[in-house]
């Protein structure tokens, strides 16, 4: 079932800024990646597509910019890709592997 809430209330919605927290160790090998939350000792192994999503999120610092880049790479339905990316961001955030930035956080980083 598709989330019908307005974009501003959805996690991973357009314009959301993200960053990898300092307490997360990232180890990339070939087409895979392992993320380790040093505070909770939770780790997550990513396959090739998960690694690509994570790499784009980290590079772009924005869910929307990462989404647009991934649309250029994968030949899939754009709505399906957006849903997959939003679920991925939510999972990473729940595990402390990714932080959603508030507008005040964005200004501090400038």
C-alpha cells in the first residue's frame, strides 16, 4: 500500500538532507559495503544495489538528488524506485546509520 501522506510528512521525501553520522564506520569492498554503528555495535551488510543507494545518498547528501541519480542508473519504475529508496533511508535512520538533517542543521554546516 502506497503512503498517501503529503511529501513533507514522509521520511525520505523530496528535499530531505542526509548525512552519515561520525559514529558510523563504512567499509566498501568491490560492489558491497558494510556499515557499523560504533555506538550500538549494529552492522549492516549491503548488496550491490544497497551499496549504490548508500553511495549516492552519501555523495549527494540529499534524498532527492540521490533518487535522480539512481533513476539514471536503474531501468525501473520511478515510483517503485522512490518507494525502495524511502524504505532504505528509513531503515538506515532507525539503525543510526544515517541522519536526517533539520533545516537548522543544514545552515550550521554551511
